[in-house]
C-alpha cells in the first residue's frame, strides 16, 4: 500500500474468512483507490466472491478490517462492523451479483426506483407524506425518475423501461443491474463478474460503460472478472488471489508477467497440458493485444 | 407432447394408455379401500364397520376410464372420448343406480372428461397450438380484468354503496353483504403481507382476535365506546404484530409460516385458558353495539337525555337501521384498506415490499432494511386485522375463542391465494366464491372445507401465482406506449 | 423421584411417536427443501387405517395378539404409504420449479382437504378402540402406594421404534436407494444427470415418511385408545418442532428432537399447567428457530449470494 500516493477509498487489512475448517480468504490485504478500477482476479475457488461478500456485508469476516473512506467528506466506515443494508445506505457501497439478482417481476424502471429507496423513503416522510401526496415527495419522486432516466439512457434501456425486468435478454439484465447499483449513488461500485455470459461485442460495451463510470462519475470500482481482455484493458490496478491468498498486486502489465500469477493460472511445469485456446489467450495478453 | 394435434395420424398406443390407467386405478383402489370401503360407525356395542365397496369400485372405475380418456385425448382421439363420456353421463342420468353417490360419480365424471375432450377439440381446431403462443388465455384474462379494474372498481363501489336501497336488499342479504365485506377487508389486509411482501402468514387470525378481544374487554370492563376503541384495537393489534414480527421476520419463508401458525394457536390457547381475563371458552358476552358516531343510539327508546337515530332523522324506528349502518361501517373500513394498498404500492414502502418478495438479498445490497420493511407490512396488516376484529365483536355482540381457529386463517389465506396474490379485485372475486357461495348453498356446508383444500391445490397447480394474478407496473416511463403489451410478455 | 421416573417413561413413549413423525418432515425437507404441511394428516390417516384394520382383523376372527399387531401395522403402513405417494404425485411434483410459496400453499390445501375427507367419510366423532395390549411391569412402589410402572404397550412402542430406527439407518446408509436419496439432497440436477431417477427417489422418500407416520398413528391408536380426524394438526406441528429442534435434515436429530419434545411435554404437564403444554412446544419452536436455526444436530446453512 505504501507505493500508492493518493489516499485509499477502500482499505482491506489482513482479511480472513473461515467456514468451519475451510479458509476461503486468508490474510488478504490490499487497497482500492478512488477514481480507479481495481480488478480482483484468480482461478476458480480463489476466494474472490467470498472477499466481495465480506466487503458488502453478506458475511462478517473472521479476522480483519475493512475501512472505507469517503473521498469528499473524509468520513470513515468500518464495513466489517456494519449490518448488510447499512453498507449501501450509509457507506455508499453498491454491488452486483454473479448470478444476476434483479426484481424480475417488476419493471425495469421500478428496479431503478427501488434502488433509490432510502432517499425516497425520507422524502415520503416514511410514507405519511407520500400517502397524502405532499409536494415535497412529488418533487423527490421526479428527481428519482430523472436519475433513473439518465441511467436508462446510459445503458440503452430507455425503450424497454416498462418491460418486466425478467423478460429482458441476458446482456440487458447485466447492464440493468449495473444501472440499478449506480442509482444508489455509490462511492464504490463492486461488480461480481459483470462480463460473464456476454458476447465479445457486449463485453466491449461493458468495458466502455465501466470506464465511463470511473471517468465521469469519479468513483472507485472493484471488479471480479475472468474475462482477461476486459480486465487488462480497463483496470488501473490488479489484485491476484489464489487459494484464498494474495499472490500479486500491482499494475496490469506487471501482474501479467508475474511468475507467481502465471504459475497459479497454468500450474507448475504443466504447460504441455494446457488447452490450445487458453495458451493462445495468454500469448495474446502477453503481446498486449486485446480481444475484439 | 408432439401428439397434441395429430388428427390425421390416429395411431394409438393402447398398451401404454392401459398401463397408465391401470396404475392410476390401482392407486385409487389403495386409497379408497381403507377409507371409503370401510366406515367406522358407533354402535351401542362399540365401534363397528360399514362396508361400501360399490363406491370403491365406482371410484376405481372412474379413475381408470378417466385416465384412459385423458390418455386417448392426448393421443389425438378427443372426438371419440367426447362421445363416450357424454354417453356415460347420460346413461348415469337415465338408468337408475343403487345409490345416489354412484350416480353423481358417473354423471360428474363423464361430464368432466367430456369437457376436457371438447376443450381439446376446440383448441385443436385452431391453427396455432396455444402452448407456445405467448401468454396463456388466463394470463391475458387476468391482465384484462386488472385493466378493467379502472372502471370495474368504481362500479363495484357504487353498487356496494347503493346495495341497501336496492329491492333485493333485505335483512338476510345485507347480513351476507356484511359477512362478505368483512372477509374482503381481511383478505385485503392479508394481501399486504402475503401478496405484496411475499411473507406467508398462517396466523393472521391472531390479529383479528386481538382486535376483537381488545374492543370486547375495553367496552365491557370500562364502558368505552366503539369509536374510542376502534383505533385502540388497531394499535394493540399492530403492537402485537411488531412483538411477534421482531424476532421471527428474519426467518426463511417456510419457517416463518410455521411460526406464525404457532403464534395463532398460542393466542387461541391463551384465550381459552385465561378465564379471569378472557372468560375462557365462553368468551365475552354483552358487547355494546356501536352508536351512530357517538351521536345517537340505534334503540327504540333511548335513555334519558340521549337521542335515538330514528328520532334524529325523523324516521320510523326500524331494526334494519343498525344493520344498514353496520354495513356501511364495514364498507368504509374495507375501502380504507383498499385505498391504502392502492396508494402505498406507488410509494417507496410498497415498492420495497414487492422488491423484497422478488429478491430480498438484492434489497439488502441496495440499502433496504429488510427487517423494518417487513415489520411495517406485518404491523399495518395486523392493524387492519384488528379493525376488522373490533367490527366483528361489535356486530356479533359476543366473542369466543372458537371464532379464531386456524381454519379461519386458512380461509383468509385461501381468499388471497385463490384470487391472485397481490390482486385487489381477485380478493373480492375469491370472497364471493369462498364465502358467498356456501352461504347460498347451506346444505353443502360440510363439503365447503373439502372444496377449499382441493381448490387451493388446484389453483396452485394451474396458476401458481393465483387465479387473477397480474401485475401492472406502478410507474411508467412511456405511459401511452406498448407498456401493457411488454408487461404481459414476461407473464 | 418415583413420579419423575414415571414421567420419564411416559415422555420417552410420547417422544418415540413424535420422533417417527418428525423423520417424515426431516427427510422431505432434506430432499426437496419444503415443509410437507400435510404430513400431520398422513399420520392421522395412518391412525384411522390402523383402527379400521383392527376392526377388520377382529371381524376375521384373528385373536392372537402379536399376529394382530403385526398385521395391523403392515396394513396401516402399506395403505398410508399410498396416501404419501399420492400427495406427492398430485400436489407437489408438478410444483417443483414454481415460486417458493406455491408448494407450501398446495401443501396447506392438501392438509385441509385430507382433514375434511376423513371427517366426511369417517365422521367427526372420536373413535374409541378396546385396549389390545394390557398390563405392565411394576418397577417400584413408593411408601404411599404410588407405583412406577412401564406398560407392555410402552415396551412395545419403544422397542419397535428402536428397531425401526436401526432398519432405517441401514436403508439410508447401505442401500442404493439411500445413496440416491443422499445424492438428491446434495444436488438434484447433478444426481439426475448421473442416472439417479430423481422423481422415483423423491416418491420413495414420501412413501417411507408416510410409512413411518403410519407406525406413529398405529402406536397412538393403541396408546390412547381414541382418535379423531383432528389429531394430525397438533401432532404435525409438534413433530415439526421436533425436527427443527433436532436439526432439520438430520435423521438422528429428528428422533432426538422427538424424544426431547416428548419429555418436555410430559414434565410440563406433570409439574406445570397442562393447559399450556402446547404453548410450551410452540415457544420452544420459536426460540430454537431464532437462536439456533440449525437445531442440535443440523449442519449450518450458508446463505448463498
């Protein structure tokens, strides 16, 4: 962490998560900075999703500290001590899920309005002003609608705003989930494999959406991803996990050439067993190319 | 399933059809031999058995031929099945049979199979098989009803308001109206918890009981008026909802259902056993009737210094006045619940309920405090249950634990489920079916619960979200556009 | 002390009965993750079939008590199992991939239906039966004449339960059916891909649960001598509590939970007010669910995100 000069947004210190005898995350420390995309990569079962669940409050870690610092106010939150819903409500951390979790029976627009629940709840005077239809609430609702409209436009779902969310094609559902997370107006957006199941064109769109969020909304992003083309193109900083431990941490280029990382992905002295396409992938990424 | 429309390829697979029907008949025999074939009857000499094997045979034959009929319909022979089934029904109607039950089985069974065959012919004669043609008939129907609610609702309310002045209104029909409206109110109340928030509450009657006993005890012991007690009873019911909800709302859906069931039973056991406070199994009697908003009483000869309703309006005294007043009271209470629900669906609270029903983990990730939101649903529904309970107490004039059994909870749940979870009109339709029909067919009383149970299973199999379940978005970006079409698309 | 011992014996007997019903809940929950709400009614039907079987066998002129008991038990298990199978086939199987409330509501509907089905066919009045097994062993006598005794019937119930538990464990651990069941518990889709007939396995689970419930119904008919169409509701909730207390999904847990509930009920009735014994059970249910939802012997469940 000492190599970073700008203050951290999220600081993970000595995080350990045990399930019975299984150590899913073992003494992991790293920092994610504001206005940067931090990618967490690693083979399957490396503990990436567990790490995410600790950060977003679904698990409480066995050991360790998770500090979130709001860049504008300098306010600090200890995430490991907060109940799940407060992490979004107070600490402004939003997330998406590996298996998309939309409110599939509700419309696309409603999904985005529910994301603004806390703001609207206050404006509706915990429903009393809302029931009476007071102007304060109506204004808040209009603003919420504007924000939703903005993000619908960003992810290209304006046309389908009144569709049932569950009826959207897969790629749209992924983007809607990101839009929904953004509607909570987070300072840190955590994405759990956002490119999973997308075709190359959609992955490309996703990459530009994420860089747009970083550059225009000036927030930090934390990303779990398997799609190396996405990771290598857009990440500012890559953390590599293997068997619950951190084995590398640094700029994408440095990480890619790290012998420990190559070993974790390819196994030791087993290069000849590697399927041809994986080997080609590695070669391609070494050559600094990106997939179309 | 590819054989659905093969009229032109009548190749029958008799062995498989017979095997299937034979197996079903065997199962029917296993089920009916002990329970239908032998009936335990009390005789002075002790318990003895009556034997009715003709009914067992009839049931097994019906299952055999019914199953065979379905199998043949599936194999593309609906016309033949239709003729045979109709023939059987007519035969059953004309030929004298040894018992009435047999006749009913033959006629009823024949008609059901004939209907199924006719449906197949009708559907099969259309160019597109309905199975893959987008939303099913019932989905479209439910959507139509939901949209028709815009005018159907006000028309229904107008009818309800005008009802006591219509020529069909007499003491009996208004009484039935009151009963129906009470269940409509309870159904709408429970709909908040089950339909919107997706929490299966099997102990709703507990809050109904809390409301009823609150009013009964306050009125009998302290002489408080109905109008003072009504809000208080609602508050007490809401409070008991919070008290129960706080520890158990964290539980998963099915555990939650069992715990609420247990809570309902606990309340009933306490009501039965706490003699000093609740009067035990005898309940509370002599509960005062409501006054006309505290201004006038519905009595012929009011006490000194009071004024009676008929004097106030210069009418002839009529005991019907009180009943009509009660009718309007419950109508208003029910409409309050309805208005609240329609309104809250468009508020963050209501949307959070529906979001919780859809995915509670996603809700947490968006900063929605699950416990508080569920607690709100629980408390509000409990409050409405409490209002209904107070009304029940003042209408009956007495309350006893017998009115608050699990069956009562099950009936209210059946109303919500049959009508379509989350559908306000569905609740009304289901109430008329579930409460209204048995009122008119008193002699079928003992089959009522049987039909309930069967109805709940059948509706779940046919339409797991309920008969008229259909959800319109609470907010539209393109109000005029093809929103309706898109909303139906997902089913 | 003597009084305590007597209550212990009574509680164990009651607990054995609850435990047998609880196994049905726990097995079904383990394999398809739903509460089989109609299981209490299956037990009630088992009791009714037992009483009818007693009458039929008496009518046929068989009087040797062990043979009578064995025949009744067999008939009750077979015919009740048919009910278990049918309930699953009609009310649950078509709903396996529905919204999660649907099978539960279907189960409640089934429960209401079965209750009224029996009420209409067999009448609403309680059904008494002549005692079949009488007498007992006097264990000790207090100075004031209070006798601690274990009746032959109680011995039969406890021994039969132990034998069934043993046989049952063999089935689960040792046979291919047991292996299929355990495989379906872990992952139905995968088990299906590997050639396990998932539908059949689930059906057989219901059949086994119903057969055990029939044994419990048989025992309760003998033990109390009276039954009615309503006994399934309370016994069902109590047995469910037992399953939760022991750790839902765990077979030894269900038996342990059953025995604990039986003991609690016996001692509560003996030392506190009998009217509130059901409240005690429900309170335990709520407390266990809140403070230890995994029960005594259950494995912790991690919320999958």
